[in-house]
C-alpha cells in the first residue's frame, strides 16, 4: 500500500511539473505567437487594396519590349502589388520546395532502389507541373521553356514539363469586345461580324480566338484577342522572377563558391531568365506576330513551292492586343489519316530544315495545333508568336556539326559545340569524350541492328510478321529512349549551355517526329533529314569537299556492317545498307 501511494504521489508531482513546464513554455511563446499573428493580420490589412492598385497601374508605363530596368522602375513603385503576388507564389511553391530540399539534404530516401528513386523524381516532376499550371501564364511558359533545357533540369523533370499545356477556360466575350473597341477605336460589331453571343473557338493562357468575317470585304478571319491585364500580370511576374534569379546568383557565388568551396561555374540564372522573358513578353505584341507571318510568306514560301502555305494577316485590324489572320479551313496534321501524314511529313521536315539552314529564321512553336492540312492538301503553318533567328555564322557551323555527325567524328562535334557556344573552351575533354563516344556508338549500333532485323526476317511466317514488326518498333523506341536519357544526363552533368535557338529547334523537331510516328511507326527523323542537310552542306562546302569529308564515314559504316555480320551470321546479301547519306 505504501509503495502504491508513493507511486501515485510521484505521478502527481510529475504531472504538476509537466503542467508547470507547459504553462511556462506557453507564456514564453505567447509573445512571439502574438507577434506573428499581428504581423499576418497587418500584412493582410496592408494587401487588402493590392488588386485595385494593380488594375490602376497604366500599361502605358510599361515597355513594349522586354526591358528589366523599365519593369523595375514601374513595379518597385508598387510594393503592395509585388508583395501580394509574391505571397501567392510562395504559398504554392513552398510546400514542394520544402520536400525537394529535404530529399536533397538527406541524399534521397535511405535504402531506395534505382527504380524507386526514378519514380520519386517523376512524382516530384508531376508536382512541379501542377504547381506551374496553378500559377498562371508566365509560369506555364517558363515550364515549357525549361522542358527543352536538359542542361538545366534533370531528365525526369524535362520529360514531365514537356506535357505542360496552356489551354485554359475562355473569358467572357463582352470583355473581348470591349478590348477590341479600345484597341481599334470602333465597336467590334462595326469591324467584324461579331457580337456578345459569339463564342471563341479556342482559348489559351494569353488570349482566345474567334472565327468571324470582316465587315469590309467579307473575308473570313481568325481573330485573336488578348486576355485583359496580361501585360501587367506578365511584366510583374517577370520582374519578381528576375529579382529571384539575382538572389540565386548571389548565393551561388558568395556562399557556395566563395564560402563553401564549390566548383566555380559562370552563373547563368539571370541570362536564362532574360532569354525566356524576352521571347515571352514579345508574344504579347501581336504586331510582332503579324510581322513574323509576313516574313515567312516572303522568304520561305518561294523556296518550298506550293506544298506549304502560310496565311496572310490584315494589318488594318491588327494591334498590340488584336490580331486578324486569314482563316484556314483544315484538319490538324496529327489527326489526319496515316496516308496524309506520310505524304506531308517529308514536306514538314524539308520546311523546317529550310528554315533552319537556308532562311536562318524559324517557327519555334510547331505544336500539333499549329500544323494543319488545308482543302488543297497543303501543309499550313499558323501561330507565329514564337520565332527565332539564327546568325549566318551559327548556320554554317550547325552544318559543319551535321557533317561531323554523319562522319561519326565525336571530337569534331565537341569542337563545333565550343564554336556554337554549347561548351566553354576550357571544357574537360578527357572526361567528356568517353561518355559521348559511348552514347554515339550505342545509337549507331541500335540503328544498324534495327535495320538488320527489319530486313533479315524474311523467313518468318506471315501470321507472325505483324507482331514482329510491332515488337521491333517497340524495341527501337526503347533503345533510343535510353540513348536520349543518357545524352540528357551528359548535358546535365557537364557545363553545357544550350543556346536559345537550338533549344527551340529541338522542341520543333520533337513535335514533328511525334506527329510523323502517328502515321508511320518506323519513321526516323534523322534518316528523313540527312538528305536535305547533305544538300545544304554540299552547297556550303562544295560537293567534292563534302564527299572527301564523308570518306571516313563510309569506312566506319563498313566496319559496323562487318561487326553485325559476325554477330548475326547472316549472308552478305541479307545485310541492310546502313548508308550515311
């Protein structure tokens, strides 16, 4: 009994002590908690009028082209607007950033397999995609820009961001009519067959499109109308993102490099943001898009004949926020029958190679909705908001890189990469060349093996041929997907800095190949592009010099065929011709 009484007394004392400690801790925390609550309440009160202040910022104060200093001059005078938007961004980004930081600090999840790690990376990439979508047009565009930068993001994030779509619900037609009147100085109904009952046929993050007719002349047009407040919203986001990039660069140089002794690398964050911002902000000026369209009509169409078409614009009813272009009645190339895709995809490859190597100015946003087939069977390009220019110097060295690729000259490709500013002149060649050679050899062996299997299977029974075809295609895709992942990892691990124009080229060609594969599962973009690139190289270097340059490639081809012959033990007549050109 005494023992039980003692234990009860001790327990009571412990509870009293714990209670006293908790009350003491609560008293100590009361003041900071009250301070935090007061700060939050004060911030909410301060930000209460931020939306109204934002709408009263005059767009005439903002520049028509990307100008960081002009943005800073405007938005630094409106700290309440900046803080309100910053709070919104942080509230959405902070939870994901905390999880990623936790994973980084502990070096991943202890004991997880490589497959589990890849699955975790993919999950974080999906969460990032959702975060960017929620934050609106600027962040959607930023994600799309990063989706073609394997030198900036790890491969799982690159693949996931390529799924970003900027399709959003439309806004009221009444607001669109008011904007048209403000821009053109006359009621929309007096210029177009358009009224409050009209519905847009498409809506995206920056604007929406109506199908209507001009009152004068009766021409049918696609009328693109920008969303209200886009110039203010995008410029504010770009201002905040640039301030963030400046802080990141300061942290990398002052803390990581100078204080913690990390390897010294040239900061690229502000330059990368400026590149993205320049193109994105220019998309808000529809007059620029109209000028791009007319340039394509003048410089590209004469080179391609009647197989490609670019619609005309109507300058009289085009302003910074309103764009009228010729309406094209047609089907998306990606949704066309396979025989139409097979017929036009060569035209598409020719079109983009010509833009890249002949004109030096190319359409860099050819998503499936921007490539149509009209009633005359022509390939039609629309939506010229995002275009890029390539200097003649870079065009020549791109051609040289293509020749070195044909030759299998990895060292020559590295030289071209330095000349084209992909790599710094002091890059560690001894570390870079072995993985590059390995990826290149894997690609050549995969292509040659696939060709050998596709032509060497003539003895199969008819019933199994179709299954074998699909199996071979699936195998080829897996091989090249693995090679692509390895190459992206090299871009991420070494100091590659992909120039803006080349990243946009990559995006364009990925979309084009994706469309081609819906019509022909055996389509090979490189095989389709080689003859066209070779023709350009012959014009640039001369046919005799090009033939001499490719002599080594022929010898390499023969050695690869001999290797395959030994492995497959097939007669010479059954071996495919893995031609370079």
